[in-house]
C-alpha cells in the first residue's frame, strides 16, 4: 500500500489519499510550504505567492504554480510567516 494513502476511519478497505483534494493540490501546498521554510518568521510578503512560485527555488512542477496555494493556512504561513 502506498504511503500516501490511509484507511479512512470507520472503513475496512476504503483508501483515502493524504492529499486533501488531489495530487495537484498537494503540489500547490508543497510550493507554499517551501516558501514558508525559506522565510518562516516574516514570510515572503502578502500577495506574492503567484509571483514567487515561478522562481527556481520554489519550483515543484509545471502545474504547481497558481495564484494561491488553495489552502488559507499555508498561504498565510507562506506570505506572512509566523
């Protein structure tokens, strides 16, 4: 069984992906997390996710760069830090 799948609570054989919606969403998350790790205290700057995701240091895949990471918490961490 791939490690990115779990058995859903209350189910005996229904596999649920760890990615909340799809593997593409997981890629958006990964880019946001890379941005947070790069500058965890202050973040990258508000509304800069879509600009910075094109940079080589945050590259994950061709489709991972969008205007937001599809998760409010990850976006806040990436753009404003802690």
